[in-house]
C-alpha cells in the first residue's frame, strides 16, 4: 500500500501554503484570503493551531461553527487543509481554574498565561482537557473533504519541573529501573552522597547548590521527550479513533534540544519540520542542508514536509536580517531537492496583533504589491512545476551519525571544556561534505549502515552495544569510518567507560588516548605528515579540545606541533592489512581546511564522488540528485555554468538543456532527463 | 493670578540647596549645617524624604518634635524648606506586619525591607498608612513659615506584579474597556489563543513560557504609571486639604521608563527633575539639554526645578567619574538657561552610613576645605546673581515630539530589530539641533504645534488621531516636518496599522514603505543625491534599521548604495506644490553627519537660526536665550570669543560687554541688555 | 608539648595522598587501590567525605561495616587515614523529610537535593542529624590505628537566607548588639528610613528593590561565617569527646569569600587548604605563593597542609587547561617550601560517575600507564626525600595585611567604582615582592608586627583601634609601612570615618585626601618625581581609582600628569625627621612597573633582601628558604644557574652542590647545608 502521505502529494503535487489563523480576521478577509491563496499557488493551509480559546471560550463550551465556514470556504476554493489540534496553547481559563496545569520552571516559578504553551505535559487536567477538545474536533471534521492532513499540537517543547512532573518522572523512573537500587546504580549516587532511599524521594532537576547529577539530568531530558511524545500520541490516537485516514503529524524543529526525534519519527505519518535559517550566518545554507538530510533520515528516506519557514524576516531574534526572494526560492528548492514534498510557511497573512506582529508572512501588512509577496507567488508557480519530483528519493553512500542522547549526555556540565559542543562538531564534519557536493544521510547510531561506503561519526559520546556493532560491521565490510573527538566516552547511563579511549572502539581506530585536553584560547599548530594523504593539506590549527593520543596500530596523519600535546598524534588512520575499511580518528577540533582534507582523504579512499561531478557548493553551486532530477542551486553572486552531460529538460523553465547549463546568479535549475524526441 | 511657584522664586530668587536628612545627624550638626548652608548661598532644602521610620517608630506612634526643631532652626537661619511626605520608604515594620504591602516582582519574588521603596503602589494598607502620616504631617506643618514647598514621595517608580496589583489592574482594565470583549479586541487575544473569559482571569505580566502579549504589557505600563500617580494625588490632596497654599510637587527622573510624565505634569505645581548626567559620555551635555527642554515642555514652558543633581560623583553606577566644579557650574547654568528656577542637590551633607555613603554631596566627608565644596559655594554666589532671570521663558520655533506610550509600545519584544531604541532616536535627532544652537521645545504628540516652524518626529511609533491631525495642521500651515523611522506604525492598542507605512501620514511624506529591514552589523553605505540639499553632505552610512521605501510624491535626498535596499530611497523630502511645508522622511538610522545634514536642510528651509548666531555648541559654546538674558557656556578646553552685537552686562561678573565676549575655557557668561547709561 | 600535627609528620614524613571515596568502587578495586597507593608513595588518604548516604541509608540506620573493611585494608598497607565526618552532603532523604534543612537563596528559592551541600547551617534538624552521625562515627573509630587525622565537613561555604537563618541571625544580632538601638546605630538605619522596631523585624538580605544596607549585608556575612564555624566546632567537639587525640581540621579554600579564616584558624589543629590555580593565568604561581603565605600566616607560622589539588585539569571551570607533571611538581614543592607538610589531591581515583567525572585524579580513567600517574609517582618519591624539612619554619621580615571583614566591607555596592577590588590589590602589592624573591608573611590587621621591618597594607578598608595601634607601633619602631588606596576609610560598622582620609592614620602618612576618584577607562599618566626613589621608575599609568591628595608632611614620589587629578600627588613618602620608619601612601592603582618601583624603594630603605640573593622569580627562579633548606624552583623554559655560596646537598637528587647549581627548565632543587665530610 502506498504511504498515506504520498497519497496526498499524488493528488495535490508539492504542497504549498502556510499556517492560517482565521480567528484573527473578519469573515470578509477570509474570502479575500482564499482568493489570494489561489493566485499564489497555495494548495494547503494549516488551520486551528491557536484556536482553543475560540473553540472553547468557557470550560466545556464548544464553538465550531466558524471553523465549519472556514473549511467550507477553503474547500470551495480548492485549498486543502492541515487541521490542527489546538492544544499547544490552552485558553487562560485553564491555568486560572487549574494552576496545576501550568508549568513550573527550574527556579520553582509557576509560569502564567499571557504568552503561549503554558502547560505541563505531565498535568492530568491539561491532558484530559486537550484530549477532550481533540476528540470533539476529530469527531466533527474526520470526514470533512477539505481536511487532508492533521497536525497535532505545535512545536512540542514544554518542560515542567514542578510537582506534576515530579510524580510522572518517578513513574517513568520506576518503569525504567524497576528498583531504587537500579536507579542508584544508573545515576551513580555513590558520588556526593546522593543515594536515594526510595523513588518517592526523587525530584526533577531544580535549583541546587552546585552541579546536578548528570544522569539525573539526562534522564529528565529523556523523560521530558517521552512525556511530550505521550501528549502527541494520545491526541493522534483519538484522531485515528474518530475514523481519520489521512496523515497525522506534528512539526519538528530540526536539531531541537528537548525532543528526541528518533523516538518521535516512528509516530508521525510524515516528518514535518520548521526551518528558520539564521540569515546572518554565511554557513546557513550548509546547516540547512544538514537539517534537511536529518529530516529525510528521520523518515528513513521518505519524503518529508517543510512545515514552517519565513517568507522574509523572523522577529524573535534580537536582530532579524531580511530574506531576499531569491534566497527564499533557493532555500525552498533545496528542501525539495533533499526530499521535501511540501514547502509551507508561518504564516499566510501577517498578524497586526500579538507577539509576532513583525514576523514576516506570505501576505505582508502592505499587501500583494510587495517584494515579499511577489516572491511568494513566483515560488508557488515554481513548485507547481516540480510535481514530477514528489515521492522520489535521494540516494547517498555516506552516513553521518547523530543522536539526541549522546548530545544531551555530552553537554552535561563539569567537563574538560564546555566549548566542545556536539552540534558544532556535527556541523563541522558535515560542511566539508556539503562543500564537496556529497550526498549524506543522517543516521541514528545503531541503525543499519549496510547502504553506506563511508560512515562519519562527528561526536557520538554515548556508544552503546548496537552502535558499536553497527560500526564494526560496516568497517569489516570495507566501509570507511571517520571518528571525531569525545566519541565513545560514556555508556548509556553517561558513566565514563574506563580505560584508554575511545574505549569500545580503540582497536578499530588503531589509536587510543589517556587524557582530554582543553587547548589554549589561541589554539595550537598542527603539522600534517607529508606521506599518506589523498589530498595533502598544508599545516593547520587545532582549537578548543585535544586528546593525548597514541597510535597503536595506525598511521599518523597529523601531529600537534606545540603545547602540552606537542609531537603527539592529532589525526590517525588505520588501514587494516586484511579486509575492512580504513578508520580515521580525529582527536581534536581542526580548522576547516584541515578537517576538509581529512574528509577528502576519506572520500577518495572510499571512492565517493559528488552527486553532480563538477558542481559543488564550494564552487558556488549546490547540486543534489533526487529521483531522476538534478537540482542545481547557484548560491553565488555571479553566473555559473555547470557541465551536465546528456540532454535534459529544466522543470522550472521548461527549456531543454544539453551537456551544460548556465545559471544566473542566485538562480536555479531542476533538470530531468529529456524525453526522447 | 501669578502661578504659585513663581511666588516662591519672587521671594527667594533662584532656589539653591538640596536634600537634607537631619535624622542622620546629631542636633549639634544641625546647627553647623544651618550656618554652612547660609555661607554656601543655600536658600531651600528638602527635608523629611526618608523620615517615616523616625516619625512613626511603631505603628500609629508619632514623633514630630525633632522636626519642629529642625524647621525652626532652618527658618531662623533664613533657609526655606521643601517638606517631603516620607512615603517613598516605609519603615520595616510595615512590611513585617503587612506583607501585602511589599511588592512582588515578575518572578513572583516578594521584595523585602532592607533597602528603600519596598511598597506596592496598589496596596490598600500601604496607601492608608501613607495617607495617615501625610495627613498628620500636613496638619502639623501646613502653616509653618519655613515651609515654602511640599514634596510628595520620591522618584515614583515602584512596580508590583503580585495579587494587590492584579486586583487593581483588573479594576483599571474594567474602567478602560468596560467589557471583556473590549479587552480581548484591544489586546488582540485571537493571537495565540489568549482570549479572556472574564476580567477576573487577567494577570499582570509575570514569568511566561515565551513572549508576553504586547498590549497586555503596554497596558500594565500604563496602569503602573496611573497607579503611582494615584498615590501622588491622594497625598497631594491631603496636603491641600490641610490648608497648604504653597506649591506641591514630586521629583521626576527625565526620560524615566515607568511613569508617563505627560500625564503627571498637570498634577504638580512645578515640574521638578533629578538629573545625573553620565560623565563618561561625551554627548551628555546635549542629552542633558534635551532632558531640560523636556522638563520645560512638561510644564508648557513654565519655569521648573532641578531638584537633584550630584555635586561630584554619583555612586550607583558601576564606575562613577568625577564632576569638576567647572562642569557642575556649566551644567547648572545650562539648567537655568533652559528654564530652571531652582538648582538643588542630593544631598547637603555626605552620609557616612547606608547605601549612598559614597554619593557626593554639597558638603563632603572631608568638610568645607575641599574642591567640591568650594565649587558649591561659588555656584551659590553665581545663582544669587541670576535672580533677574527667574520666571522668564525660553523661546523656540522648533518642536520635537516625544511620548511615553509610543516609547513603551515601540520597545515591546518581537521586533525586526531590538537595536532600534526610541530614546536613541530622540537623542540622535536632538543632537544636531543642539550642535547648531537651535532652541527646541519637547512637545507631546497631539498637542498644538501652532507656535512652531519646524516639527521633528524622531520616532512616534503610535500615532493617534490627535497627533495625526496636529501634524497635518502644522504642515498645511507651512511648517516643516521631519519624520524618523518606525513612526506611525501602530495604533493606540499597539496593533500594526496595515498598509504601506507610515500608514496614516504616508501622503504627507510623499513616500511609503512595505518592509522594515534589519541592516547588517557593519551597516550599509548611503549615497546623498547631489541636487536638493541645503548643505550637501558627503556619503554616509546607515545602521541598525532600514525601510523598503518608494518615493510616491517626493524628492529622493539619499539612497541606499548596497545590500537588500540597494538603489532605494533612504531619505526623501516632499515639497508641496501649493501651500504647506516640506516633509522629510528618514527611513533608516543615519550616521551623525548625514542626519545632521538632513536637519540642516530642514532648518534652512524653515529659516530657523541659532538662538545666538555665531555661538553654537558644535563650535564649543552652548548658547541659550531665556527672557532677555543670553546664556553662553564655553564647554571647550580653550577660550572662545563670541560676537554679541550690542551692549550687555554679564550678570555673573557685573562687567559690561560690547559686541563680543571672550569666555575662558569652561567658563560662562549670562548677558542682559545693558541699562542705558 | 609538641603540636599534635607535628607528631603525625614526625611519624609519616611529608603527607602525600588524596581524597579517597571507596563507596564508589567495589571491594576488589579497594585492594588494587591500596597496592597502587603504596607504589605511588601515598601515606595518607582522606576517606568518608561523601559517605553519609552510605552510612545512613535511611534515617537512624547505621552501616559502618564497609568502612571497617576499608580502614583495616588501608592500615594493613601502611596507609594512614584522615577520616572525614560526612556532613557536607546530607542524604536526599534529609531534605525530603525535613525541607527546613534545605537552604533558601536570596531569591527565596529553596535548593533541593541532587547536587551536594544542600543544608542550611542554621537548621536545627540538620545540625542534630550531622552531630548524631559524627558522634557515632567518632565512637566507632576514635581509636582505630589507621586514623591519624579527622576532617570535619568539607569546604564550608553554605549560605541560607530563609527562615532558619533569619531566626539565628536575629539571635546573633541580639548577642552582638544587646539592644535594637545598638543595631540601629550600627546599621545606620537613619538612612532610607530603615529603623527597626525590634530584632524580630530583621531579615537576612533577600531580594530588595534597590541596594541593601551595607552593614546589614556585612553582618550577614559575619553571621554566616560564624554559623558555619559553629557547625564545625560542634562536630570537632564531638570527636574530641569520643577520646580522639589526633589532629582535627577542615579544608579551607584560600581567599574564600564566605568564611573569615582568621576566626577559624584557631579552631583547627592544622590549617589545611584546597588550591586549584588557574592554569590559564600566567601570574598564578605568584598568586599561589600568596595563598600559601596566607595559610602559613593563619597558623601563625606553623606547618600547614595542602589538602586538595588537581593532578591534572579541573572540570568546574568553563575551560580547564591541563597541568603538566612539571608544573604539578613545581607547585607542590612551592607549597612545601612555603610551609606545607602535606601535599594531597582531590582525588585518588577518577570517578566515572557524577558531576566530577572529568576532574583529573592521581589515578586517571586510563590507569597507571599515563602521563598524569607517572607524574604522581615521581612526586611521591620527591616528597619522601623531603622528610627533613617537615616541621620547620619560613622566616620573613615583610608583613602583608589582609582581613576578611575589610574585604567584605570594601566591596559592598554603592561605591565610587566597583572596579577596585580588594583581592586585586592584595595580589598587586604581593606580586612585586614575589618577583623580587622577598619572603612575606600574611598578617591579620591588629596582630603584632614586632617581627617585621616592612609592613605592606594593600587595602585595609576597615581600620580598627587595634590595627591602627599596631601600625603606629611598627612605624614608631622604625619599620617601613606601605599603604594602598581606600585604606582606613571605614570603621567596624562600615561607616565612613569623616574627615580627610585615611582618617585614622593620615598623620602617619603625612598625606591626606578629600575625594575618591574613578579614573577614565584609558587610565591617566603618572609622572615619577626624579629625586627620591631608590630605583628611579620611568613614567607610568594609573587606572581604576585615584584620590585627590595633599602632601601634608611627605615627599611626593609621583604625580598625576593629566585629568581631574593633574598635578596632584599619586604616591607620597613620609620620612620622619626623628625616629620611626618611612610611610608610603599609594593613592591610586598603579601599573605593575610603577608599583614595583614603590615596593623596591620600600625594600631598599628597609634593607630587605631576597631570600636567596640572585635567585628571584622575576629572573625565572622562585627561591624560598624554609628552616635550613633552600628551595629553588625554575619556572622558566630554559636552564638557569643560581649562585648559592657554600656547600649543599640537594635533597631531591642526593647530589652535592658547591657555590652554584644549574636547574634544567621546569626543574627544582632543595638544598640543605652539606654535612661536614
């Protein structure tokens, strides 16, 4: 059977639209909106995300009539609806009548209504109220023809440290550990006299005199993600129970710290993500690509949706740079290239009230005759032409490992240096691959690596049995493995694994270490050894973090040239004599050229080419292959010509192309093999 | 009838003195103080500001005898008294016995005694206790001959977020909106599901999960200002009810964020202000001038009082630079020049105890033979010579608009850039006028502009009907209008007015915009058009904020030369073909020279000259005309000669001057037309 | 009778070892540990610091059997034990069952278990529980032969602002002041209407609207130190009551802000200190020397113990640089040179769990074949050779005054500049002495100065009668006195002493001031007068703070060359005509060369030589004389030769040395006079 999300895009093509909040506008505006949506190529809008207080103005009351009208109007204009449960933002009365529904922060302060998201995911009263409104909504609209998708909650990310959370945290811990001795062992409560007498004595992390137990903190993060997921699941189940057969999902937020999306991904019918690149960061295109590859990875390669982005500037940063229409178009095509079958926005019409009155929208305050809206209209037309791409897949031979638990555990305080950040490392190892035009899948440690010829492990701090086994299997099979610093340091309880590190895979690396070392602020020089590189780098620098390493059974590729680690290996490579792939170990934070050379060496030895040879991001053109389409995105300020042997048709323009295509500055092409004439 | 404050200065001349806190000293010291005050030229001291705990050592007890002695002593020495109600700082027992009198901050923390100001302005118990001591004080001293002025509270600025405030905030909202639907409409509670069921559900802004509703926040600021004003008013009324006929006032704090002094000014008999310029800021003389022009504006041109300044350094900044006696003298004469009929200090004698033990005073710890005290004595003598100036007015043909509600609304979070600050803009537009020696009145938007030939609107974010009408009337009459960025963006509920901005006056500007744009950190180049300027500027730079503008019916004076706005107008001027003044629109934050050129253009076209042609602050001499006196303040490090055609007498020296006067470095002259010989 | 600590070192030699936390490990590991300790030269370990939850898993239960086994095992291996009371970190159940034992911070937030130290020192329930476990522990192990020392609590530094503390603070105030009038006078409650009706109204400092009363804050600091000391004392008394005769102590933390170690030092049988120099700070060797001289001073010259240091990197800084074995060795020998008879670590074996899993240890995660552990073994061997040094004293002719009360009072907010910091000043005045190889004793103001020829007073803000008298006596006797800025400003209640400052000793200085002055950020030039210096400095700069001074009866050594103080004295020296020593007054923060020249002048006039002439830290070799041993520590990167006239034996190598010794880079020698052959 075809996946249910593919059924939607089969019908509608690439989804295009945004959040639409009709409760903010008069019905007269609804009609104008429906017309303008059509003109802009919109085919799907998300409605009702923040409608709880409108649906239920007083406890138990229901007012759905206005939504009937909205859905009928949209349907009449041929615009499909992603109908939201309104549970992300309860009405003020819920918190007033039931203060226990309000979250309590780490300082013990109970948060109040007046913003949004003021609920504890552990609150029984909140959960019941959210479920009740969801059931009624589902019952009413389960079969409405406009509704082609359901959207549960919004950007799940609430944390409660209060008594509601304490009760559920204890339940969760009982389920995880069985006995309090199990908890004591896992948390290492022998340290600092923290042994618990009973589960009843355990608290969420709150304000403490000094550093909190790192495993307590890790478990509270796991619990919080699980608790939020439980909120999602019970609403999704209620929607299904009402007979809904279309996809149900919620919107992720990329590398968001509070939810382990590997655990969540199996519960959504389509992975959906909100993406707001930092336009002040020149590396944001590479970082966006990484997030998009993650989204594709979460869905095991299936198409996903860009659920929210900004048509222009955001308004929640301290200083929000504008987004040019050209940049919006390139970024949107990038998402489609990397597997998105939907490109949506927050939001359709710019609000004139509330905290996001300055957030850009598809339809600005100044109306249709604006730079932003013209860009939105053009993008709608572009996406309509990409219908053939929907449902296809992105091939990749390189895997990059990432998981939330390692990230969480790696950044608990009390470290050699707090400046070593997992996401920085993940981005640092990804960027050279992006620069070189290499297709990458983001994979969960422990998942099968059978499809890959190169496995990159920027920082998997916690390396469990399954992850170790998968790495060993890949290497044994001949795949290359690149391992970054502070990998394999801890077990699943965040206990340091004693012995020379990376304790579980030191034999695989052929190198091992005894001491993690914070590097001086200025960094230290690193000398590349002249012989073994595929691409000989010059000297370089290491910063932040180094490791006191020994090459046990590996070639030294680069050496620290000064300081505490002077003369010791900084990068090694083990080339097994028998079968098996090479393993690189990078025991420091290298500068971009040197880390690039390490990855170039790995790509060369694993015979991995750019997706489109000759078109690489480092040269100005980001190139991605999806299905039989070749996406070429010129991110430079000048025209670029790309060699594309053969005969193609550019889906965006309908023009035929042979052997080469010239892209104006900031322009794009989506080539598919020309139909034989 | 003569205003009652003028009656005081008629009697006493320019008021000179400071806060005097006799409870800190033995009676023997009182006698020394009275003598030294006389020797320093002091004619007015403010007593009793922090005397509540001394008057009422236990609830209901009264001890006024010591104050009888103080007042009699001062009176015997010919020193008048500004008698304070002691209600700014309740005794510790009030908070202990009645915790509900203590303010609760945004985090829910109840503030405690041990500092000062620990009261909620909404607390019924505090209000009753403050009124009781005020009544008794007024009854006792209503007719004391020393008492020539009353001083209610001190630096009103308390905020409470607790239950006392919640109750009164709800009352205030009921009065403002009548129905909860009115509140919901005004607050835009359709956004983020914030609709209120009832006024009873509303809370003051407290800690929330994310950004608070901007109109809720704005209304809480309005409420807080009103609540503080109610505290002031009920004490003032009690004083009047006791038969007091002398002026009653309280001390303002310049551009203070927590009180809307436009609303307050009508309630005081003389505007009084505390001024502590930042001596580390080289532009502080201009900024002080702006504050002084504001104070004069608050009183509609009437004389005001400098109620507090520091004789030397303050002690509440992280690093408090010293004030030279020359600087103190120039700044004090500046205040008189700009309308002050009183120059007072915090405080007379330096405290040896308490949190302000290192705040400078008129009489330092080291006594009379000190640089600071010699400066105080000299200033006292100077001011005595300025008696003829008292009661006179400062003429100005340029108005600068400023109001608190716009400021508050403009800086609610969730903006294109938080770096655009209203006060920065107000100062930026004022400084070129100051540099050029132009007299400026600070005017409330909506007030009559009939007296002005040029109206400068740095940032009036909220532009209501009255403000729009006044601007239109002024322009129609032929006055020039200079409009700065982010003006006229929102209505009185802080809702964005849809359409091309500045939505209500775009026709007047002849230019309109569609998008607010945060500029890159380095700023962007701006090119001045060669033709239309009165004073052709070179190129310049814009930073922070820009606007995507179109010149509908205006001349483009300057253009963005690069970036997102390249080629688009940065500054425009509409010169109506028929009657009516020119209107400048500045759609960005210009550097000082370029903004100076815009204002120079406006001054030239409006034919506005410096108050004293040839003596301008940019040339080192700040010149101000008050009544028939010409104040010349040499703020440079070298002697300056100023042409002053005619024959004059320098009030400070008694010397005659003809046609020109030479001022030594850091020296001043106050010229009045010489009496015919 | 020999001091009881000397009895321990008589038996064991220099103590060497660290914290050992056996509850974190299996008994099998205990056995390996005991063996490895012996191999590393360990002769003393501190056990049980964090064992409370293990001893008392539920209220009232006791489990000591495991500790019996540990102590017997260690004893069998010849390793002595410093047995800790486990009271620094109560089990979680104590806080759960008795929330009143948990400390409340300044914001009113009650801190929770999950870290360590979660107790209020004022809690009656905590105190009783801590005493009960201490008594049982003492009863069981009073006579255990392994136990050669007792260690009470750990790093005392808890603060409570809650109701438990409020009650005891009131008691403490009643004891201090007798009457509430006494308190009101001491606290200067006439300022800001703070007069208290009764002791019952007084609160600890909590969140207030503005600056808190400085004497209230000072008294709360005094109270907190006293309260912590009371915790220590009652446990110590319980240990003694059980018949323990070996030394009892606790571990200090150098210049730690929360405990007045002058008051504590008399209560410990040996001063013990935790030292974690900041390895990123190039001046840390001098700063460590200062701390060590303080520790020796606290014990009135007696040997002390380095109770904790790190074998490698710490983990509680944001970025923790590594410690080379050479640096560890030099720093450890430095401690012995400056009077330590013990060199211990936190901790023996690196934890794999808990918040300090990345703190280095004597035995790293990677085991014995590591750079760190080899360094630990070498140091153990070195210290064993230094046995002859144990018990000897360090002679010094220079005293440097420091006290906690002055430090506390000097840094209460509301100052001319918060950038003037007492510890910065103490370090600044100490470093030139260290650079010049001069032995220094740190002395409490008011203590006898009879032994010294030079007294350095960097900043004794509070100068009481005793301190004044001691200074006068020293000067009268002919000792030189160097006085730094903001000395003698306040009395014991932190009231400013009126008059020209330094009010109590201005006659001694022959100079006096009238105004404290914050200097501009760039500082100001200071010109040295050409005549009177022993060592003529070039010009220099002053920053942060200056003083408006007058030389009443003193020679001006240096003058401010610009700014507010231009032409006025910056440094003076009074050379009495009759008997009596010279007095230098430094009225600003001088740069290092200029302050060095002032101190060089003082050293020259007082005829004070380096401890080892020709070996000074400024030249790369830190030299210290202890007893008849000469410690030479080459802290430079190259070999250095030091002249040491005579014949010596190097205790570290056993080699004989005559007249000169050459030290390789980062190496050391400890010379004792050669035995006659």
